[in-house]
């Protein structure tokens, strides 16, 4: 989307009404990185766009772009510069910062499991979410697995040595745009951190 629309404001039709806000957050961050998308509307999801007509404010669209599953898969492959089966040393989640719900989801996947020796799994969030994660027990589960729940902007370190030399993976389109890495879902990233190789 970012590469296609650049600085224009896209109106997206076809997303499910219950799409998680975290997915919209991640989509916006990736679109702002690959293009310069500062605002988008999602028909029947974002409050100002309860219909296609309202999303365009009565104006006609400048262009229409059709996307299908093949294009989505091709885009995912473009984002991945580390191939399936390759060794992974650094997995970065939370770019932009994870919400409490995303932290909880990661904790559920990590419970009772261990990150492979030699692999670092960084889960980045904001201070309020980390405080709640500690109170709710998610922090302890994550740390017990060998992963780290951290605040601030530690993923910025991924572009400087020694981290820049490590094979990386992320569930963030933004991260993968700025740093050579494999792209995968949260589940694929966590499985890869446990296995020590890129799992799709």
C-alpha cells in the first residue's frame, strides 16, 4: 500500500469488521515506511468511514487498486530477505510497540517453552503495558522462556554491530523494510526463535 499510494490517503475496502486494532497499527506503520502514508480509512471499520461514500467525503476515488491473495504472498516474499530454514539469531517483535494484548498473546505461545540457545527474542512494548504484564504474570512467562520484554526503542540497535550482523526475523513490515530480515506472523517468529531457524 505504501509503495503504491505514496503520500495519498488510501481507502481500504474488504477488511473484516473485527480486524484487531494492533493489525491496523502495524499496517499503518508499514505503509508509512514503504511510502509516506500518514492517514488511511477502512470502510465499515474506522469511525469516519462507515460507508464508502463517507470515506471519500462525497468525492470520487482517484484510482482503484485490486489486491488478491497472490499479491499478498508476493509482497510477503519481497519483505523477507532471509529464507525459510535459514538460521535466525535475533527475533524482534513490537515495531511499533506491542499492546498489552499482543504481549499476552506472545506469553501464551511461550509458556512452558524455551528460546534456542544463541537466539535472542526481544518483545518491545511501552512502560504501561510492561507494568500490567508484570502484574498479570505475562512478564515472568516471557522471561522464563529466555525471551526479553523490554521498553524504549531497543529494536533501533538492530542496525548497529553486533546486532546488524545477526540473521533476523520480525512480524513487523516496518522492521523488515529498514533491516534485512525474514518476515513472519507472531506465531511464526516465536516458533523460529524456539527452533533457531526461520519457520513459515
